[in-house]
């Protein structure tokens, strides 16, 4: 089954009534003996190299899986580095994931101090109820194995207390036709960041879709930076592809990407967050949910 068909099969009606809870790092059920520790922002992060035998996981659904990958390169190479891997679910559905990222110079490896590592490539799939077998395999021969960590988020209902937030500076929303539903998003660019006010203690979920133009490929990456005053809460990197079942009304010459999400913890009290797009040539459609 190809990648687009796979997403249509496993995604839960856009999950309008359920959202992932706290993430849990999954340990391989087999072939997880080899490990690599990366130091990222002063924290130790465990990764597994994707080698010929693959990495095997046994996963109970329903759950949302996030595949976080990085590719090791030599210190002297500063250009964007392409890499890929395969995800096979239940010995039937195969997804080929392609990424291309530059080196994130601040990352260090305990085992390989002479290597540098790319920014993270993030990929998401949703699994239905039941037990699933997930295998990650190398897609083609690379000089070094892709490093991988997999997070699992169970789904919990938040319909009673969720609140849709609008930007503080008023702007007209864009209507997206998602199947039979109309969903409002707000455009965010490097020139026009958005500001959101949220009262905690809660979780702010940012749903986003990259706006594809004719000059863009089938798959693109983008970033979202979240700040509170001068403090950077986080910079989130996404890889997405054109959506085949969603349209931007009144912008029929543009195509929305498949939705990607990030979450931030909102401490107790009132907070104002700035939502910024570091990529100057890209427009991101955003939606904000507080729960």
C-alpha cells in the first residue's frame, strides 16, 4: 500500500474528538541492542541506529506514533543531507519516509564525538485499536545508519474542556474543506507572526498545515517557533506532503499539507505566546486548541 493510501486508512477522522496525551519513548521488542546517546540542549537522548536487520516494535493501539530521526555526517559537511527509511506496519503497509536537513551544530554524541547530526525529521502515524507490529528498515544504502527514536501517545477525550483560541490581533480566518467539514485556520508567515493568549495550567496544541504552491514539491519541511516575550519555548521541525482530501477555499491555486502538531505546557496564570515561522518563503496555516 502506498504512503497516501496508508494515511487514509489509519487516520481517525482528523481526531476532532480525541488528542494524544503525554508521550512515552518506546523500546524495541527486538534488535534494539545497539544504541547511541546524543546530547541535545544539555539533555541525554537515546537513539537506535536503523541497520539492515531493522528495528522491531510491538505496539498496542489506539495510539499516535512519532518517528524522530537524525542522520550523522562529518563535521566538515554543512550542506543539507538527504536520508530515508521504511516503516512497515503489520507486515502489510509500507511507508517510505524521505528527509533532507542541515546539520544542527549543537548536538554531540557520546559514542561518536567526531560526527555531527542533522536537525530532527519528524513523521507521524496513527494506529487503530489492537496489537500492531511496526518495523523500521533502511530504505537504501547510506554511509551511516539513520538514528531513530519512537514516541507513543495514547488518545484521551478532551471534548468537555477544550477551547479553540483565536489570535489576539484580529485577522480573517481561512476556511479549509476537510472531507465534509469546514475548519478555520489562521495564516502565519515570517512577516506576520501570530500572538496567542492562553490561561494555564493547561496544554496548548498547535495544529498546522504548510501551504503548498505550484513551485513546491510533493513533500516539504517547515518550522514553527514559539516564544514568550524573549524566551524561546521551542522550535518545532515538521516534514509534510500535499493533502489529497483537503482544500483551501478561495485559494484553489494553493494546496494544504497534511496536518502536523506540537504541544506546549502552559503554566498556571495568563501567558502570551508568539507564533513565528522562521522560513521566509513559506506560509503555515495554524489552529490553536487549549485543553
